[in-house]
C-alpha cells in the first residue's frame, strides 16, 4: 500500500507555525498482498479504540459502526474488480531505501463512500489499464490488482470480528458487510472465490 498526500500551507502569527501544513486528502494504492496489524486499547469500555496499520496507513476506529461502514465501502467495489489485473507490478517509491512516509486517519463515524471504475491507456505498455477507486472522506483507495483486493477483504473480515468484540456497540454490527446475501451476490461470490483461489494457494 502506497500513499500520496495533498496538503495546503497554513499561516499564523508565530514563527514556529508559519510553515506548517495540513493534509487534506490522501490517495492510498492497494496492490499486492495486504496485511493488517491490530492494536486494541480499553476494550469493552466507552473509551475503546482499535488501531489498524496496513502498509503505510494507520487508522484509528472508535466504534463498531465506523468499522462496519468502512468495510462496507470496500464490499461495494466487488462487482467492478473483475476488469483489473490479477497481479500488478509493485513499484518502489523514492526514498524507500532509508525512510517511508506514513499517514494516520481517525474514523469518527461511518464514512460516506462512492465507488468509481477508472481506466487509462498506457502507451509504454500498449494497453488500457483498469483500476477501481473508493472515495471515502479524506481518503481515496485506489485498487490496482485483484490480489490486493482479495487479501484486503480477508484482513477486513478479521478487523470486523475484532470490532464486534471490542466496542460497546459491537452487538448491533455483528453482520459481516463483506458477506453477500442475495442470488446475484451469491453468483458473484462464487466468481470472486474462483478468482482468489490460485492466489490463496500461492500465499499458503
């Protein structure tokens, strides 16, 4: 997962703050195998927090409702994933040899999301590249390959189960937002599972 941040400069009456910057939006790129690290604070209390680190993104959740809404945004993208590459090349970023940029986001409430398919002709590759973007408040998630999406969903299911156990509103959000329920979605789930099987075998 890689991040690109957009910032604007703020000014104040103090010299120390004059050249500060506030990040207003970031684009997180999802490609390759995803892995989440979960840390819990004050579980089962009103002050509970779940901190999830995925690649260079650290996200803090304060309710099961926020976790549920976040995951639902990714689940909504499932019908658009079939056109993107199974496994896209993973480029290194400038400065990766000595430092890596990281970003922190605090999700205070369930985010509003919008899913958009994207495509662009790449002359160097002589082909049209497809990807999917999930617009989610201050973050746009750019999904570049199916491996990234499938493994991201696997991690999100674990995050959901943890949130149900950790937050006091967890009992109201027991249903897994990645689970497909109607007949159309059942067919789509079979397609996604067939698509994911070769990658899961490789990752074992």
